[in-house]
């Protein structure tokens, strides 16, 4: 795989890793009935406070708000990392029950990331930049 292709594919692979991590948090930590019972008992492990913070985050739409804010920054800024952050937070919010805001941020971040990656691409054989089109007489 060429280095140019790898450089363009790397943000998308990291987005896949974010999606897998968010799915693990949702299905392995939040929705797991065994972990819920363990955290609901009298003697709770220390990591149950992290689980509770995750639950409070989606109850108060914190992930959706952060994702939409990152999407607005991605539209305003011309940085690839801002577009990736918007898409990643959108994925995270979408997976953790903030559907509307997460979907919007994922869409905006992904499209912005594609646009910024396309601007970085060198002009190809059939892409001649700002070419003028003239009507034939």
C-alpha cells in the first residue's frame, strides 16, 4: 500500500477504531446486566463511577452537544483533525444514544474530511484545476 493511500486511509481506520470502542462501551459496559448488578450492589468496584459518568453523559445529551460543537468547528476551520474529531464524536454520540446530534455530526465530519482530503490530492490526469468552459459558436 502506497504511503499516499495510507495517509488518506488512516483517519478512516481510526474512525473504525472509535466505532468499535464505543460499541464495546455500550454493549460491554453500559448495557451488560451482570455489570449493572455488580454496580448496583452494596460493595461496588471503583470503576462503577466511570460507568455512571458514561450513563449521565448520554442522559444529559453531553455527547450530542460535544459532537455538534465539533461539527460546527469543522465547518468553520480548515483542518483535517477538526473534521475527524467531528466524525469521531458523532460516531461516539450515535453509539451512545444521542442519535440525532450524532448522525448530524458524523455526516458533517465525514463530508468535511472527504472534502479536505480531496483538496490535498494532487491534480490527476483528468482533473485540470480551474478550467474555463467556453460555449461553441
